[in-house]
C-alpha cells in the first residue's frame, strides 16, 4: 500500500546523489570541486558544479563530455594535459575565467573559445604553445585579462589583439618574440599593464604605444633593445612604472621622459649606457633611479636636476672617473647615493653640499687618494659613508673633522701608511671608537707594522718613511682590476721556507766527500717543501673561489643591503 509513496522518494534521492556526488580523489565544497593527482578526468561531475580546479593530474586530454553547462570557472595547472579537443567548450557559455597553465599543450583548436563570450580572464601561461592564433580571441569582446607568458611564441600577428577592446592586462613575457608591428596594440586604450619582458625584442617602433593612453606599467626588461625613440612615450601620460633593465641600450635621447610626469619607478640597470644628458629626464614623480652596471664615465652638471622627488640614486659598477660639482643639483630629497665600484680618484669639494637630506654615501671600491676640504659640509643627517677599498694612505685633520658628522665611517682595506702622517687618524679613531670597526683599520706599510691596528699604535712605532722606502701599491691595485667587482681579501699565501744561507755555506765549505749527498738531501728537502706549499696555496685558492661563487650565488639585488648594489 505504501509503495507508490516510497518509489518517488527513492528516485528523488537517487537523482540528488547524482547531482551532489563528489568524484573520488576530489574535494567538494558547495559548487566547487578541487582535484589533485588524478590519472583520469573524473566522470560524471556533479551537474551543479560551477568551479573546477585540477592540479598535478596526468590525464592527457579535455573533451566536450567532460564539461557541464553550469561551469563559470575552470583551472588546470601543473598537469600532463596535451590536447584540448575541438568543441570542448561549446556547451559552457557561462565560463568567466579559464586557466590552462603548466601543461604540455603545444597548440589549441582555432575555434576552441568561440562560445566563451563572457570570458573575462584567460591564462595560457607556462605551456609549450608554438603559434599564436588570432582566431582564439576573435569573439572574446569581454576579455579583460590575458596571460600568454612563458610559451614558445616567436611572432605576434598584427591583428591578434584588435578585438579585445576591454583588455586591461596583457602579458607576453618569457617568449621568443623578436619584433612587433606598430599596429600590434591598436585600439587597446584600456590596457593598464603590458608585460613584454624576457623576449628577444631589439626595438619598439615609434607609435607602437600611441593607443595605450591608460598604460600605467610597461615591462621591457631582459630583451635586446639597443635604442629607444625620443617620442616612444609621448602618448602615455599615465605611465608610472617602466622597466628597461638588462638590455643593450647605449644612450637615451633628450626629452624621452618629458611626457611621463607620473613616472615613479624606472629601472635602467644592466645596459650599455655611456652618457646621460641633462635633458633626458623631465619633471617626474620618480623616487628611485637604478643605473648600476652600465658604462657611464662621467656625471655632468644638472643631469638629474628635474628629479626633485628622488630618494635613491644608484650609479655603482660603472666606469665613472669624474663627478662634477653640480651633478646632483636639484635633488634636495635624496637620501642615498651609491657610487661604489667605479674609477673615481678625486671628489669635488661641493658635490654633496646640495643634498641636505643625504643619509648614506657609498664610495667603496674606487681609487680615491684624498678627500677634499669640507666635502661633507652641510650634511646634518649623514648616517654612513663607505670609503672601503680605496687608495687612502692617510687622512689629514680637516678630512677627519668632516667625517665626524657621520654616524658610521667604513675605512678598512685602504693602503694606510703608518708613519707620522697617520697620527691624526690614530687619534680620531681613539676619540670616536663607535664610528668604525677599529680592528679592521690596520697598517699596510711599513712591512714591520703591516696588519697592526692603527688605533693601538704608539708614538715610538711611527717613523718617517721616505718615498723611496717600500713602495706601496694602492689598496685597489692589490685587490682588483678596473671594472670588476672587488673580491674579499683572501688568506695570505704561506711563505716558502728555504735553507738559511749561512747553513748552506757551512755545508759547501766542508766538502770532504759529503757534498753530493748533502746537496741531494737539500734538493729533496726543497722539493718536499715546494710540494707542500703548492698544496696549501691550491687549497686556499680553491676555498676562495668556492666562497666567492657561494657569495655571488646567494646575492639578491632585489633584497637591498647597504653595500651590495647600493
């Protein structure tokens, strides 16, 4: 009698189990299905599923029967997917976000995405896609974000992106694109972020960026660009971030940055810039300017005058031998300037006087032989000045008085000549023991005082050394060649011990038939000593090489330390 009532209930429960059943190996929460490490695509999927996430799966293909009409998001990452069959997304018109990343895909059907007209975000990064097909995007009029990075594209057909009028983010980074048509980005007025870094671009034609009136970030680093046209950025007034590092740019035309008043970040390091003219930079909101690892030889007057909001200026690891007196004029907000690892031998007296907010000055690894009188005058906030590994033999009292304004002074690895002229430095070190690491400020000459702490020298230890006595190489001549970063001081090689002359004379004089055997003994002894010393020296050299490799491998320019790049 109750069968008619029970049967519909059972059928309803069975239907619900099909709708809500979670596939094996997956986790289901509401309408979201997450699957990890599956070898086959799970079938059937809950018909109510709207979001599918697959990670580290080994199924090879996607097929139309795998999809459900209710999907609005599909993500497959770090999987062995090799093929997406034609028509796979024909029954999924509601998908708004599609991600296929870290797969083995080499191509996609041309009409694969034609029914995804609600698609707003498409990520096809870190695959093996070889050819960029314009038909993929021809009907994606609502697309706002497109990531095609880290594939194997070599060319971009000129019409590829023209239908994407709503696009705000586009990444082609990490491909092998060598050139772009000036019409490539035509009509893309909504783009805010454009990433073209890590390709093989040699130039951007003038007019390429003209339609990108809302462009805020442009990444061009890690290409092979040799020059930039003066008017390249003339139609991008909202540009805030510009990355040009690690290219082959030899010069910047005057006025190239005159029409980007909102520019707050620019990277120009690791190029081949030889000169910078005073009219390259217009008035901008730039806070940091990175110019290290170029080929600059001089810094002329007013080079940075328009950069009135600049806080950090990095000019290290160039070939700069001259910095003019007014090179930094106008930089009243500058807090740190880095000039280390250049070819500077002298400083102009007024170079830093126009920088009232300056806190840190890096001058290490140059060839500075003396400091001009009053060269730190007017600097009331100076925290650190780094003078390591220069060519300073001593410092007169007026130079030391100037250094007193700094909280920390780094003076080690200079060829300090410990004669009577070292007395002002010795007394200054005693008077201000907290300003420098005194144990590292040691004599270089004469040899009898080599390695002795200057702060502990007694008057009777100091003698007048004539210019003909013990010629002293400069610190930088001892430790590095020009244009190369300095190496850390290695442990001195152990001296080779030889038989004393007097003992050897006694042996040769005695003769009496023992000369041959004694000579052989001496020869054997010398050979053994030479072999031992060779082993010791080789061990020291290998240790130093390993240390330097380890150091260079762990260095990170992005994580700034006071005296690495800065």
